[in-house]
């Protein structure tokens, strides 16, 4: 599903950055993660997906329900 979300972000002129843990400038201070499963099965801070894991240790700073999906804003743990 990532390609669909990326398409609409880029269409709206929003930058999409691919995180590479070896390149410091690609690791931002926030990461937005979309989960389309029921909330009980969503655990973005422990995701094994490279796109999330490369962000590093994280905590949920905020979350919203958007059209039946859950949107998480992650930040780095201190």
C-alpha cells in the first residue's frame, strides 16, 4: 500500500524521504506510519519493516483515526 500513499503525498507537493540509517540527513525528527489493521494489532514502534526500523528507537507522539485507518506520528526516544 505504500506506493498509493506516496503517490498522493508527492502529488500534493509533500516531500517523501527514504530513511537510510547510514545517512544522517535522511533520519528526520518525526515519522508518520499508517496502519490499516484493527488498533489492537497496530504496533508501529516495534515494526520489523525496514522503512520504520531504520527510523530508530521511537515513541508514539500522537495518533488519529482517518477513514478507518490509524495514523501514528512517531518521534525519537530520548
